[in-house]
C-alpha cells in the first residue's frame, strides 16, 4: 500500500508540474505574440508604409478607383503603392491567422482601417487578379477583412434582430396575426 501511495504522489506531482509548465508556456507565447504584434505595428508605421497609405488615400479621395475603367487610369506608381499596401495587409493577415500576431490588438487599433482599405481597394484587387490570373492574390487580406466585417456588425446584428422581433410583434398585433 505504501508503494501505491508513493506512485500516486509522484503522478500527481508530475501532473501538477506539467500544468504549471503549460501555464508558463501559454504566458510566454501570449507575451511573444504581443511583442511580435507591437514590432509589426511599428513597421506598419514606418516611412515607406505611411507614404503608401497617404498615396492610396489620395487615390481613393480623387475617385480613381470608381467606375468600370478606373483601374486602367492608374499610373504604374499608383498601382505599385496600392499593391504595396495590399501586400502589407496580406502579411499582417497571414501573421494573425498563424498566431504570430495578436488579432485582438490589430482589430482594436486597425479594424476600421482594414475595412476601409479593403472596401475601397476591392475593384483594384479584382481587376489585378483578372489581369494576372493569380486568383489568390491578397486572399489572406480578404479572409481577414470579411471576418472583421462580420465581427464589427455582429454587435449591431443582435440589436437589429431585437428591433425586428419588436417590429414583427407590432405588425402581428396590428394585422391581427
């Protein structure tokens, strides 16, 4: 009986140590993800990226991405700036999907920005995909933007569902349903 008690104690000790090691590993991983996120955000704010953002904003504000032939009127430099920004967001999206970056931090700080660029640059993305035959260009950014759009509107959808139920009830009462 003494031997069984000793083995149970050893097994419990090993399980406890494994649980502590796992908790430490998760904490280190979370810290590393946050560190990597902050480092990548610093790169997102470097001169090259901020210049590209300013150029793309000017292109959007000028309406150069609106209309069926709009993409064809872009200069090679404008196209390069847009592609650079899309590549940046694709790299960020891939890092988020792979767990390298903290999605919550990116969403909190840049969710609206990503949605804005994705919405306005969709015609360019579609045209480029058709021109190059690379259907999957910027696909990671597509996935991230769609997921974030759903996330942004999920809070609103709960409120909308409640309003629709209230309206439905009022209609039922009014129409005698």
